[in-house]
């Protein structure tokens, strides 16, 4: 009986130790997605202004614009890949965090507060409805399309 209580206490201690690590990981990954999008969007807007402000040399074979388009596409694909990578890791950390919250009883009615749970029950499934990755990708894709269309004009 005493060993069972000690085992349970050790498990709770491990959960309490892991919880802040995963909480931080979830926020850090989200912040990285936001920064990647912001820096990428800034770079693409800057490129758009440069393309529109500076005259392109117009050689007869028009290789320059296609090389620039290729560069913009490589930049954009890289940004989308990096954002996707952070999103996958964010979702994995979020799933583990929710499992830790469930193990700590944060969603159980009456465990910490009378007749209610400490955390809203819909937080357990909110990550499934998160569409922020599509917004981040949409921003990069839209700005990429604008830069490419400006280069090919």
C-alpha cells in the first residue's frame, strides 16, 4: 500500500515536472511560426517594392526575371516548409500537453473547483480546429504570387 502511494506520488511529480516544459514548447513553437511568417512576409513585401521601384534590364532572352522568380519560389517554399515543420512539432507538443493536463485532472469537474473543472473542456479538442497554419501559408503564398506577377509583368 505504501509503495503504491509512493509510486503515485512519483508519477504526479513527473507530471508536474513535464508540464511546464511542454507548455513552454507549445508557446515557443507558435511564436516561431509567427516570426517565420512575419520575417518572410517582410522579405516578400520588400522584394515586391524593389521589383516595382527598380527597372529590370530587358534582354532579348528574358532570363533574368525567370531566375528571380525561381529565387522567390525557393524562398517561399523554404518558408512554408519551416512553418510546416514548426506546426507539426507544435501539434505534437500540444497533444502531449493535453495528455498531461488530463493526467493532472485539470479537466475534471470538482477536482480543484466546486462543480466545475479548472480548464474548459473544449480546450482538449481546440487544437483540432486550429487553422493558423493555413493563415501563415496563405500570407506567404499571396505575397509570393504578387512578387512573381510583378516580376513577369
